[in-house]
C-alpha cells in the first residue's frame, strides 16, 4: 500500500488540475511539506505528496529494498494517480524527475515540471565524480549493494544537497532525514532504464541549481534542449531546490509556468532563462554522417552518439543514414567536468566493475 496524502487548497477558487509531488532518491514526502506544500496550498492548488515503496511511510513491496527498480517506482506513482479525481500535474525532483519522464512516455498531459532532475542520459557523470572524490564510500556502496554510504555522513549529505547559503544546522537537519536507496534503481538511472525522450510530447519546465553537485548546469541545459522546453537555473542554489535558501523563487517560477504567464526577465536578474525557440543561440554545428548498416559500429558508440544528440528519433521509420547535430562549443561543457564524456570507455569500466562485484556478492 503506497502512502500518499492530500493537502487541500486554501482558496475557494481552486486551480485545476491538482499537483502530485514525487520525491527523489534518499528522500520522502517530507521534503515537500516544509515549504512547497503550504506555498501551493495558498496559491489555490490541491496538493498531493507520496512516499515511493520502501521510503517514508510506504512499506517495501515484494523482495528486498535494494532490488526496487525504477519500473517499480513508476508503478507506485501510477497507483496513486488512479486514486486521484483527475490526472495531476507531475512535479518530480531528482530521481523523481526521471520517474516523471518514464510516466510521460505513455501519458500525454498538459504540463509537467522536472526539478533538478536526472537527465535523459543518466547519472554517469555524478557517479564518476563520486567514485573519484569518495572512493572508499563508493567501494562500500558496491560491497553492500546500498547507496546509504553516500549520505550516512550528514555533513557530506548537506554538502551534496544544499548550497553554502543555507544555514548549516538546517542543512544537517534535513540531511539527517535521508535514508537508503535501492541499488537496482541506481543501475537503472545509470544505464538500464533511461527515458525514451522521443516518446515524450508533454511540455516541460526544467529547473536546476547553479551549485547543484549532482546535476550541473550544462546537464540541466541538455535536458531542456532534449525536450525543447523552458528552463531556469537558479543562481547560488544547490540540488534540493525545494528546501534550499531561495526556494521561494523556485516555487514562484513553477506557479508562473503552471498559470501560463510569461516571466518578466528584468525582475529575474538572478535567473537564467532559455526560451523554447530553436536556433536562438545561433550555434554552428557539425553534421556527422552515420551509416546504421555498418555492423562495426559498437553499442558504446551508439550510446555516446545518442547522448550528444538530444533531438534523436528512435522511430522505426527513420532513414538508414542520418545526421547528428554536434555543437562545436560542447567542449566548453566537457571541460567543466574534466572531459569525462570524451573518455567514454570509463563508463564500460565502471559498469563492468559494478556488475562483477555485485555478481560475486549475490
């Protein structure tokens, strides 16, 4: 039985449809109830929060918690949606954003919001960073098949989730509420259950934080480019946009988007706004011809090229030879993170290491 809770609008004239907030990894419904729930109640929305299986007040379902998949979490959200009076506007944070993308593969709705979301290309970059910066903790993750070692130190957790502008005691208080996360869900976010972006037609609002350690600004921008969506990056804010200092700006941006209003850019000097219009940046591009008949093109290269082509179309009707748009200035993005995607073979090594260790333990 999946736990969910309704918070009724505090205005007589309600705004429809209701909002369903979906939390991310290590979190629960508590992360919304501090700030976002009262804000959107006052704004006139019926608000629903929920705990994914094994989180908060939702008991784990069949099997061990570590083997809960993204598909299981999607089923949890779908179960809650069926109990609501109408299909809600989905707002997902981090892993919850990935869950929203998976749901939208087969459900076309009016709007949805991705909040510091797992990007369509997955969590490879942050996984590599954690492996390099915290090798002992990552080794514990592999040995225990548990993601709790990443957040068991509340000081590290507060640094990962929040910016320096948030009061340290409050950051540690929030970080102490985090819990374990499914190892299989992590593997799904790494490679096994990534969104089929070409199947998603719902208009999205993509939001991120400038100081986000999990999904850095260029990843947020690539997510927005993939879906040709509106985007904002909030200056000075970390991963937990709904709890960090300045959360009001994020809530206001979401409310503005849901009401279909335009942003006054002059009043939003601390935010970066990217319009939906194509070619607004007037970047030059390089066309790379790929012959899909060439059997020597191995799977790694296909994954690599799909990541660098946010407008990819996976339909069966596409031509056998296609062009991939590759921005020349993408090297600027890569240099920000030690060009980890250039050495893409590291992903194979990482996946092989995780598989071998987990296989030997199981």
